[in-house]
C-alpha cells in the first residue's frame, strides 16, 4: 500500500500540496448511519487553520471543507467520504531561491533525492499544510468515538522551548493561541514567542495528548499494537522527533515494583502504562507526549548547498510558524482519533463474539495530565 | 491486514507462543539470489537467546532455526521463506495462580478482555519469546542490506536504571552480558543487576540504535515516513515506552538555528535530524533511542485482581529477565533492518527510474553515538 | 484495507455517487517525472461518457476532469494525484418508487441489507457512473505503460446478445457507438439495439481485452498471480459475470498436448495461455474475455418487493443504458492498465536486481483477437 | 503486501515448495474461542492428497498437519495459527532435463524470467502441491462459517474433457475418484481417464462450486466486491483459466427481463445472479463455475527451448495428475471458504451496528447445481 493511506479498516487517503489547487482526502470504511455534515468538520479545521493570531503563519486560508460523497440525507452511507479543501491564499511570490537550494533541517534535500523532482512552492507535499486533510478526517472519527464510547481526546502544549507550562485546566486550551491548559502564563508566553519571532528564529515544543473513555481491548499484537500504531501516527506528523506512552523515558529509572500498575476491584492504582498493556488498551486513560522540533524555515541566514552541490547562504523569508508545535494540537488529536477508530473496527472484526463477563473494574485513576 | 504481519513489500508474518510447540515466521517478498543458510540466521538468534548468563532468564532454549522453504541450492528464490524454531524448554510448572490472576503491568489483563481466552503459560503470545522470530527474519534483512549498501545496524544499552553507561567502543558490545559499548563499567553493572535480582525486582533501560550507510531516499510520506515506520516497529517491541529520532526530546528546547543541520559541499555539519528529514532518509546515520520499562513479572508481592474481580496478592516466580531491556538490543536491530529493507524495496518500486545527478555530499558526520 | 482502494504499490482510491456532488479518486505511488495534464485523461473519459449517441443513457455529463495535486510544472512528482469530476446533470426527478423498492437484478436489495441505508438516487455508489474515476486513473497507467514498454491495451465488444461480431480491424473500434472492431455490421447492430430499446428491455454483451507488449515477469504468485489480479479487477466492474484468460472455458475440452503452448527460438507457437503462465506474464499478448449481463434497470414491469417486504410491480423509467456492456470497453481497458502498472512496480520492488540473460524469444504470435 | 498472503482480516500466508522441506501457512485474524484440533483439518487434506487412486499422481504423501500455535486447551486464542505439513515423498530423481528447459504451458519459463532462479524440483513453488496449505487453512474457515451461519460449501466436477457429467446427488461426490455428483457414469469416466493416461496426455475439466446459507451483506464494493474477491481467489488456483458467477457467459444472450431475478415475499424466483448482487451477497446460494486447463506436464514429446534459447524436444516423465481439475474440488472449496470468512469479518468491522428490520425473504430457490 502506498504511503498516503492510513488505517486498515477505517482508512484515510490524503492528497494535496501547500500551494496546489486543493487538499483533501477519501475516508473509506466509515460505518453507515453516522449523522454528518460540514458543520461537524469545520470547527476542527478552524482550530488548526493559519493566520488567526500573530504567533502563527500569516497565511490566510478559510480552510473551508466540502463533503463530496458518502453522505446521504445527513447520514454516512458506508461508502467513501470525499473531502475537499481548496487553497485560496497561495501567493505568487518568487520561490526561485528555495527552488534551487535546500533549507537546513527541511525535507527539501530528501524529496529531491527521492523523487528527482520537487514542488518547492511552500514545501509542496512536505508542508504541514497537508495535515488539514488529516484534521478533517479526524473530526469524523472523533464524532463516531464520542457517540459510541463517549471517548474524548484532548491535546495541549506543555512546554515551549525552556518554558514549562503548568497545567491549570483543560477549559483554557481553546482560549489562547498556544493551546496551553493554562491561564496565568499567557502573557509570559506571548513575550517569549515575540522574542523568538523578532530574532528570526523558531523554537521547539512539547505536546501532551490524552484520550479518556477508551474501550478496553483495542490493539492488534504483535506488530499492530495500539501503542505501535499510535507511535506510527504521531511520528508521521511533521516535526515530531519523539514520543512517549505513559511513563515513557521515565520508565528507564523505574523498578518493576514501581512501574507496574497495581489493580484493585476499584481500579488501577496508577497509570504508568499510559492506558496500554501488551499493546492493547486497558480502559485507563491513554497518555502520550510528543517532542516537536523547531520550524526549519527561518529568516536567519544559514549554510547550505544548492541542487548542484555549490555552497549557498540561505535565509527563508515568507510566512512560517515560529513554533510549529503550537498548531500540532488539533493534528495530534486527529491522528489519535484515526488510530482509535480504526482499532475499534478491527477489534470488532475479529472479536465481536467476545463478551468477557469479568466484573469491570473502575478504570479512571486521576493522573496528572502532564505526566 | 491482521496484526502479525510487518512490512508492505518485504513482509514478515510471525506465529508462536512462549510455551507452545514452536515459533516461526514467513518472510515474503525477499529478492531472489541472496545466498542464505541457517548459518546466516543462527548467530543473531544466539545473541538474543535466553539462559546465557545470570543476568537474563534462566530458561534454556537452543533457539535452533530451520529454513523450511524459499531457498534452493543456497540462494533465495523469491518465494516465501518459512522459518521454524521449536520450543524445547517449556517447563511443566504450575501456572494456576497466573492463570486466574492478572500480573500488574502485564498484558494478562488486556489479552483476557480482548480475546476472552488467554494462553497463560509463560505469557503465551505476549511473551518476549515471540521476538525470536523477528530476530531470525531480521538476520535476512541485515544480510541483504549489508550486501547492497554496506548498511550496518548496531544497538547498545546506554543506561540501566540510574546507571548511565559511557560509550567507549562498539567493539565491546558483544563481549558483555549487558550489550553495552563499554569495558570499564562491567563490574559496576554486574553488582547493580545482582542487587536488583536479589531484591526480587526489575529495572528499566535505555537503548540506542544506529544505522550507517543507509541510502538516501527511503521513506514514503506522508504516513509511511521512515521515522513513522521505525516508531511503529520499535514500539511494537515488548516493553518499549518511548522512542526518539535524532535530537528527540532535546528538540523541545532547541531553536531552529540550532536544530536545523547545515549542509556544505563536504557534508552535513550536524545530525539533529537523526538521519531522517521530512520522513525520508538523508544518507546520514540514523540515530534512535528507546525507553524500555522494567519487567512486569517480579517476585515482589503486589496487589492485583483475579478474573472474577476479587483482590489477590500476586508474586510472580519463575524464570524472568530482571532487565528486559538487555536482550532488546538484537531485537531492535532486527526491527530496524526490517523497516530499512522494506523501504528499500518500496523506494525502488516507485522510483527505480530516478537518477538524481546532484553531486553526492559526504554524509557521515561524526556524532556521538549516545546522543 | 477498505474496499475502495485498488492496487498495492500503484493504488487508486475512488469516491462518489451517481447523483452526488462529484466523483473522483486519489492515485498514490505513481512514479515521478511522468508528463501529465488533464489533456492526457480527458480523451479516455470522453470515450466512456454518457449521452453521446442513442444507444447509451441520455444523461448529459461533460465528465470534465480536474487534477488537484501531484503534478508540478507538467510532471508527476511522486506524491498523490487527486482527480475530480463534478456531476452536472443530476436530474431532480422523483425517485420515490425506487427509494422504497428493490429493482430485480440490482444492488438495491443488497446495499440496503449491508448498510441499512442507501443513496437510491441513480443507484448511488452502485451505479456504473462510479467507473468514471477508474477510467481517469487508468489513463495515467496507460500512459506510463506506453512510455515504458510501449504497452497497448485494447478492448472491443465481440458479441451483443445473439449477435456475434466479426473482427475486422482495431481501427474501427472508436468509430462506432458499439466499440466493435467491425465496419460492416454496424447497421445490423443499430437495428438490433433499437429493437431492444423499443421493447423496454436490455441485453448482455461479450467483451474482449488484449494487451500487447507486456513485459515478461509480472505477477506475484501464489495469490496475487497476474491472472488472479486481472480477474479481481474485471469482476469488480459492474455487471461482469464471467471472465476467461486465453483459451478460457475452451480449456475444458483441450488435451495437454493441444493446450500447452510450444516454444521455439523464434517464439511461442500458440497462445492458449493468454499471455500468462503460472500467474506470471510470459511476454505474449494477454487475452481476456468478459461476460456482461444485461442492465437491470428496465422499463418492463417486474415482480419485486419493497423495503417492508410487500410485493410490488416495478418498472424502472429514467435514463439507462440498454446494453451496459458497450461502455464497458474503456472501463475494462482502464482496469487492466491499473493491474499491469501495479504489477510492473511490484515486480521491480522485489526483482530490480534480476537480469536474466536468456536470449529473448520472439513473443508475438498472431492470435485471432476474438479467441 | 507481498503475494503469498490472502485476505484482509482473516489472512492466510502460505509457504513451501513441492520438493522442499515442508509446506505450511500462518492464519491470522481467526476469532478466538473456536474449538480446533488437527482432527478438524486432516480430513480436508486427505480429500486433496495425492496417491489415493490411479487417476491422480502416484506421489505418496501423508499430508499430516501439525498445529504449531494459536490454539490453547482445544480452542483458538485469536493469535496466529501456524500449520505445518512436512514433505515425505520427494524422490531424488534426476530433474536435470527440466532444470535446463521449459515445459510448454508450464510456469517454468515465467518463473525463470521473473526471479532469475527456479526451484525446478517438481515445479517448486508453482506446483499445485502448494495448495495443501490452502486446504488446511480453508478447513478452519469452513468450520467457523458452519458454526456461525450453517454455511455449506460444496464443489464437484461437472465435465471432464468432452464428458459432461449429469448431476445426480451431492452425496456421491466423496465416493468416487472424480469428485463428481454422479453414480452412474463412473465406469465411463474411469475408461476415459485411463485412455488419456495411456495416451501420455492430460485433459481439462469444469468445476462447480456452491455455497449455501451465506449471510446477506458480504462484499466490499467497489473493488472488493464479493464476486471480485471470489474471482481473485479462484483464478489464483493453479490451472484455472475461467470463472463464472451465476449465469456467467450465458448472460451475454440474456435480456434484462430474463436475467434480473424477480423478488417476492416468498423469495427470489430465480438465481441468475448466482447469489451476488452489486458485489454483495444476497443470501441466495452462490454458484460458481471454473474452467481448468489440462496438466502441462505430459509424457508426449513437445517442442520447447532451454534456458540458453536452444530448441529442445521435451517429454515430462514423473508423477503427474492427468487431470489436475479433479483434485481442484477441495481446493476451490477452501478458497471460497477463505473469501467468505474474510468478508464476514470485514462486514462486521464496518457494519456491526446495522440491524435492518426488513422482513427476511425466503432465500433458497432451487437452482440446478450445474447451471
């Protein structure tokens, strides 16, 4: 299977470049009968879209989604759902410098070597703009999961550069331009981001994603473990360089007597596992951390080479996010939704007959979300 | 596709449980003409096999591999390669306590809920014993990669619990029971591991994997990026809770002017990318770190429940690795080999025609292996 | 993988319903560097499009294709190619009778039972209108195959009902509304089709497809044999009820000494195999026959039931092809092109290294195309 | 996905050559809880195995199956089922003539060109011996289908060469060496087959396969239609050159008013569809016909070339079936079982929620099985 399809049963195939005609995707395998209209998808796109404040790229895109198929009289029919988002603000600027040279830290170099041709306008297919289609698809998965299991998926930024951000409340996340669950550090973050931008530089970030009310039993060992598919999904997002599930890298220093989450009839006593045991969801909350590198397109001049191997000094001007991690929150939510939905369908394919009559233990142990 | 097949073109399908009749796999899509015999595979299995020293499980398995098909007159034929490893040291001990209860931190609980039935003998399919088949398959991929690109893949343990292990030389890795690239700390580590074992406990570890001489151009964006497939592969290994590529979580605090690896006609000036840009290999060395949790089966009594939801106190006796991270080195190497080989074949499927005439820049920048 | 994607390396994912907003597809895995514009695709769509003469449905659709992505400066980039065809002639007629009842021989009944919901407007997803997207994708595969191997793919109708059509010349196929390789029987066929239409009935047809200049070695036994994938592709076309490769059903009465095509240094002496031996292309011409059933939507009143199980008498009015087999010619060509292209890429994935130095035997043995 | 795996959710990956060490397969995605032992599989293998009478190859193989994994305490666990069949009667005869030359009508020529290497012993992977693994896997699918839906799958030979065989009763099929549903023509067929064998020749055959009690709703349009996947499965069997569903090639001469099966509250009035409408099972019996070519390995001398392109005269001695169609009956049953089971699981993946409350119409219309 070519690399632009994600999922096995609930599949999403995306297309589109940063400065091409349009972006979009085809979603196949969606269960029929789900009420769906553009109004279910647009709000997620609006959360991700550029140009909404000074801390993100100033490109102005309506990111207006059109459902092309798969919905009849307001409900999904089980046939493929085509989604289309037209690009509207592709500037006719001169990309000739980037066209001939490779930005340090950017996919320019590898796309050129892999394909021998490269749509250099705005990064082409390697642009994070591609993720709009994922967010649109994820909105459908989110809705289905919510309706079936009351599943909630929430991402928030927990660190920007050296700035750790205290968790205050999930309710704040959509009220600030940084996707932080915090109210009191906003001014500090604004000043920090302003300083980065003025320095013609960019900065990394850390993202936490959680899912609540995940049914037990999702994941297909040994290779398509739920955590393995989550890692695949997250690492497929532009700029992600690291991922942790549950205790993550802290597990290295833990002893077994500390790490292994004890069970009682009232529930688990901890959640070092991050909601996944042996590659299968346990019903506890899923906890994920992502490391997101700084944007590679910066206005600071840097050493590079051109396509002929000659040395050049390259500074990338144009409209770029100084912290690509900020807008990653809705993208990471979408990818997690795609994984969970696909696995929910895969699980019932093989195991519909299963009805384990074990008394359900209470699952939700209060774990600090920043863990 | 069900969850026990890995890869798209070079595929590995594994089977077998810890205490079943046998383990094995079918490798499909292997290019014909590769010289192959059991002697190419057995050394890798020997590196992974249990019982070789006091710091790993004392189960004694020869892990003797038999090639069942796909090889004729000493060469692969392009048809599926069947590999078989019979289990020989499945003890007829009484598993009745584990059969009815869930070990904290173990897959017992989730397998039970997912499938409604569970082969509790030695963890069944959830046992790390399953990885023997991966190592066997990986040996074939390693050989092909070496013959085609001179690719080398090396894993070593860089931390056990709180003990950081200094990198001295790759040559030491196979000379000690800890898979460390170190000569001078062995005694310290032996004492540390002895103390863990005596305390009836277990401990986590950190693993570094590198690949050298990786051809440029491997990876299939946007979903099957090389790093995404590596993350999938690594997180599918038992006990892995975190993964980093290149600078990993250090990227969070980096600025773009620091993270983005500059290029010169003589090569890259750094390798924060870890050899992958935009999801495609750059030709630089690939660098990966893994966080591996402590073994969940420990002899320390812990709270748990049985399959009826009743509270129990559970201590797991038997033969278990006190640090499952140690033997993960050959497994992680195997998984990386599977990913690279699959992507090498995928790359030439789509892009055989491509011959980019850019002067090749020197790629190997000396990067400290523990980064 | 959900059912609306075809292919393994060169993949096509289609979407769209007969009376929905649009049809289209995403083509992934296309090699980069192929010159491509709408002008390469539109002529194939024009061959298939409805309303061009009185013997096909009178629906008027421009079937105008728009390339949304994957092409830059006139060449494919290796990234997904999005294609869009907007519907323009969806009549606002009353479908209420069909909405509640099942047309005999139609997918109405099974879609209803499978999905519990059905877009009854013009057959929804089960309409042959869906094949426009396949034809568009096939045009790209055809072009690539032609440029790489000089492969030609030609389909023509060899029988309509009881009327066998003599093969005269391939040059006639596009000059008549019946896709027949015949000049002298056109008037006879026009009268025959007029009589069918006037009788408010429909009729079956037989289609022959050939491919010339197919490289030797395509096909992935044991399951993805080239003939197996062709059978899959052809039987996925609406209304196809039978398929033959080479001698097909005539093989039943053949002896081995008659069927097995002898080889000489100058080439094969016959082509009972139809160009495929052991599931792998031999380099000879591929020969395929299809049986296509009569259109199920006819104006003759017939017995049926409604969705409540009550008996009804149903006559389907509206715009339908009296012989759906006629327009199947470009569709079958497209599907064969998709199979061959996918297998060409799969072949080089595994076997790029292979250079068999056997003297090539001349391959093209003159076989009557109607065999 | 490489070509030796069949299915999407219930997958079968086979390996093994005619004269290699062993044959076998891995079955992934099997629902847990199915009672299973070798005794469920062996009878199907015994039906297919060679050497049981003078009309088939005289090779003696016990075809004794061993379950290697996936079953615990007599039930499937949901983990992969490994099956192993060791070869025991590989004669050490001299294959040197075949090793250097290509048998007319055989896969020799194409395997050589595809892979550049060929296990010529007994045909290697291209031998029909490979199908033993399919039959073993199919036995599991058959059992599950029978337990869930009471599905029955029956294949029988309806024609050998010019000899049409009258349908008398299904009960006769396993009582004769020809897999015919006939009692009175056995002697005639024995004489006919004796004459073929004495003439050092072989002969084609026609096979009919039916499935009863197939649930409505199986099939994943537009590409993975049930009939398309059946066609794929059947054409993947060695020597199959044609396939029909329902009326098949007779559809060509049918009018819509004749072909379309009318519905009444008491059931369908005919079954030209062969149990599949729009690519989805209708609940009626599925009817399939296959054309099977004569064995290509015959003792009659024929023209061919060697691997250097030189002309040779080749007569194949050794142990071969004079009518490969005979033993195809259990193989075709197995392949149909694999398709139906995979689609049953795929159906419930997407559509578990669906409960159509339409009154079920009686489905089983008596259709002559030879249609």
